[in-house]
């Protein structure tokens, strides 16, 4: 991260206050695959370790892991089933954010056009790892993102989140 970090944003200040006030918060983690792409195994391991530590410290109500695949076909036929509609709604809400100060990054829409098979359809491709942050069951942020102009990766968010854990531990020890 650069000098501008998520911890310097007003979004982060509000989020940290919500955590300090004991509001229920949870995180959903969306992976494209259970197998990390080549070169990202250590990064994924650190993500999972940080989430485990947060859940064990009881500041995080829960986290859930979802596997969403490499992409989702957006044609009418493929999005017409109940499960596909649900996944499309989930991916759309992640892509669109949850806060006016957060702009999720890494989502791409592209077209598959095969002259060989004659197939043509739109596809929504998510980032390799996406974090959705909820406070009191309301989507408050999606990472990776640009937060008030600052690029924030999943790892950046979790690093900043661990600082809340440290602050909380120090405050409890001082009390």
C-alpha cells in the first residue's frame, strides 16, 4: 500500500467505530476456485489465517467461504434458474459495492464469441478473491476496491482489520 491507506479514509473510521461499538459484522469470502492460481498459494493461506484469527478473537461474528467459479454466463437462459438468479444477484451486488465511497475493482464483463461453435454470450468474471464486509447484515464494503480514491486489496483490508484486533486487545489490557 502507498502512504494513502484504507486506515486514512472516512469509510474506515466509520467501520472501526462500528466494530468498537460491538455491532455484528461478518465477512463473506468468494474464491473463483478452491485451488489457488499458481503463485498465489501463500497469499491465500495468509488470508485464511487472518480470518481464522479474527473469528477466534470473537470480534468477527463469522466468515463464510463461497466458490463462485471462473465466471458466470449472463444470458437469459443461464440466469433463469433460481440458483443462477441468486448467484447473479450476489455477484451484481458485489460488483456494485455497498457503499457510495467504495468502488469494487477486479470484476470484468466480457463477451464470448466463438465463430467455430457459433456461440455468443456475455460473461461476468470476478476477481480471484473477493471479500464482502457486512455490518448488522448490511453490505458495507467489497474488496478489492478503490476506497475514497485509495486502492485497497483483500490483504490490505485484512491487515488494517488486524490493527482493530490489536487496538482492542491493548484497550482491554489497559482497562
